[in-house]
């Protein structure tokens, strides 16, 4: 059963979306430092390094930019795009994996339910719910790289249970992780200005130290009403030396996050209600420096009041609601006049799941967003599910979505250094929201020993917001003579492709799983492909359940050739890596995992690729355990 596609419970096959579920067992079978490690094998999902950011990986869906992937925790948005506007993978490490029950991944726009930022898709992390019996889990993982004997570790703890049976419940989770910096390259290189530098100083993977804490209290007032309080804290520290075509740049960041949420759920004779308040505060420590060389923090606070109700009328399941959002940004460096900016946004939405017959269900609805800077915007969506038989389900739908510019992109106060320091970038209050219209059809077929899901999709995107730093596009000049550029709605783009995933039980003890994505992209203005979108991506995993307590696996991961710089005609070569692993259950409560990633130690050799920050993690050996008690 899944909830993200409709905000009501439905099966994966009948959900009005292309949806995949990553279970707790999937999460525990391999080590993973962050959310992108857990979703990378889903068809249509790409987790790739952000060139020039020392190993930071971003999640994109169906070729859409990573900023169009909405991350949710129990349906609440997780975002820090204004406080961290370059190389932001910090959101992906905020959730202790020990607290995760499952992850629901929707491929395709969901703005009708979730609003701005859901153009590409939605990843919803569902956390474990406590029961009367106290249950705890301890986990630990350690890995070491062949290349330099550096590595990483994670330690986690989760506990939950009843403080008062059937009435008051508590859950707590903690995860501590760290990674040594990785220096893959050596020798002298020349930057774009013709100056030499030593590549041995560059960090291919930056040093990382992360602490995540989360927890909650649930009070079941009676059988029809409950009240929940959730909280989380995250401290993520990074340090490295970034290599790019302009040379080496030192990078240091400490990001702290505090989240609190209060949620009410009620059940009445006519239906169900949910009301919630969520506050998410992100601080980038010492990240701003004003003209007087005074260092200060960048702070972003997002607040949301949300509510929806579901009622049942004949063959219809009606869900309707609204939300109020307020975002405030404090940045004394780039917001040069007042030091802060804010934005209000409200929305109303309605959805109808109409059971036309025993075989057909039509889900349609729309969302009306009210933005203080951009007025109102409709995001309609319709989706038809045909349950042909117990084995075959056909789906298809069309939806529109929009994404409002960020506070930094719209504020004329905002002036930041860009162009590797050779220019400045200013906000533009005249920007239009980015919009998309998406289409998809898919089929799911399952037999007792095998199953397959196949889908076609297309996204047409308009008004993409990009900085224009081309010669002649200057909008001003800084006091030191550097040109000032700004953001414009300059692009129309298209992504389309094919998704395939399936499983096959070769024998009682051998299972084959696989996923494949073909992606075709185009910048409509230039006719060129979009950068950093691989045309082909696939993975195949063979699992051998040797005994009731031991299973082993081998997996091949393939990423095809990828254009990374259209103007300089630079293409990243295809790469295939092999992973091996085993899971041994000492009993029902103790699990051991061990294995190796990138067994053949595949690497990029071309300096034009590696100098832009692209690399492949080297051969890495890992061992870990999980204990329940």
C-alpha cells in the first residue's frame, strides 16, 4: 500500500502514477550514506555527481533538473534551496536511515497535490511508527577504499515504543557518519587562465561529517483522533578543495537544520481530516561575508500550515484541502540592502478518485496556487487506471506543473559572485515561473514467478530559469569593474523516454531484478541535448538465496555516454561497474552485510572530464551489521 500518489491508501498497481517502493529490507541489504544512495537503482531516477562539487550527488527524475525533485518526509516538504544554492545535496543526508520504513518514489509531476518544485517527481520518506512493544535497532557500517585506504563509517540507533499502552508512543533515531577526503589525481594541470596548479591538492570526494537526530511523540486521544509531534536536527560538515576549469577553490560548509511539526489526524462518520504545522530552519554557518569583511550565517526558515480532508460519496473518493507557506531568508552578503527577503504562498487543491467501473478508475483534480509575486496558477492533472485483470494493469495520464523562482533569483538586492569570480549575478523580479506539461502511459504485468513494468513519458518544459552570462547580456557594472548579469526565462526544453523494470525468479533460490531508462532530451532554442543527462542507464542484479539465512548478490550498473559541456563539445564516456555483496542472518534479529562496490575499479581518465569534477568512486570494500532487540 502507498499513500504519496493520492494522499490516501492504494496499491502500487492501482496508484494513479508511476511509483516505486524501496522497502526497509532493501535499505538494510546494502550500506548507504544518504538518500541518493537508496534510490539510485529505481528506473527513471538518476543520482549523479554535480560537476565541480567534489563528489556531491544530486537526484533527478526523468531528465528533469534536480531542483524539480521534491523531497518529502511523511508528506512534509524538505527544502533548503535558498540557504544552499550551489551543490545542494545536504537535504539528502538529513534523515536517519534507521528511522525509515519505506521510500515511495513517484516519477512524473505531482504539482496538483504538492505544488511548486514537483515538476520532475516526488520522493516521500515514510518513517517507522511505534507500537506497544518497545523495539530498538542498532546498525553500523564501515568501508575502505583500495586507492588510498581512506573510507567512511556510519553508526545508527533507533528505538520506539509505548510510554502508555495504546495511548502515548515515543520514537527516537540517531545516525552518525563520516567520510575521509579522497584525492584521486596527481600531476600539474593548467586552468582556463593558463596558470598551472597541482591536481594532488584537489579532493575528488570532500571530507564529510554528519549527525542526524529525529524523533516524535504520538498521542492517541481515542480511536478516532490522534496528535503527533515530530522533531529533527541535522549537523552536516564538509571540507574540500574543488577542482574546475578555473583551477582549485577551497570549500568549507557547515549546515545545521532544525525541524518541528505538529500533526492532527481525525476520523469522522463522513471521512478523515489531517491538519499540520511544520517549521524547518536551515543555517549555513559563516557562509556570508559583507563588504566590511564581517562574517555571518545564512539562515532560511520555511513555515507551512497544511490541511486536507477525504470523504466518500458513492463511487468517488474526494480529497480537498489547502496550505499556507512562508519563507524567509537572511543573507547579509548577497541581500545588500535589507539583508533579508521573504515570500508568501497559499494554495487550494481538490482531487476526485472516481471508480468508473470494477476495471476503471479515473483520478483527476487541480491545484490553485497564490504567490505574492506571481499571482495565481492552476496545475490540473488527470490519470486513468485500467485493471484489465489480476495480472495486467494499464495506466496513463497528463498533468501540468509549475515552479516559482527562488527568493535569490527574484530579489534585485541579491548580488552574488559568479563566473568563477569574474562576474556578479543579480536577481530579476521580472522572472516568470517555470512550467511543464507531462504525459505518460505504462503497463504492469505480474505472474507468479516474474513481473514487468514498462512506460513511456514526455515532459515539455517552458520558461526555464537560467543565468545569462554571455557577452552583451550585462545589466550593470560592479564598483570593481566586473560585469553584472542576471537570470532570464530563456529556454524551452523537452525530455522523453522509456522506462523498463522487472523481476524474474530463475529458480526457487535465484532472482533477477533489473531496470533500464532511455532518455532523449532537447533544448528547444538551440536544438542541442541537455547537459548531464545520460541517454542510457541500466542496472541488473542477480540474488542467490543460498539458504534461509544467507543470500548473495551481483549487480552491474551502467551509465551511458553523457554530454557534460555542449559549448566545448565535451562528452563523459560510458561506464559500467560491478558490485558484489552478501547478507547473512544469524537469526531473525541479527544481520551481517559485506561486499565490494566497483569491483573492477573503473575510472574516468580524460582530464577534460575529471577537471570538471566528474569521477567514479573507486573500488570500495564494506562490512556492516544490524541488530534488533
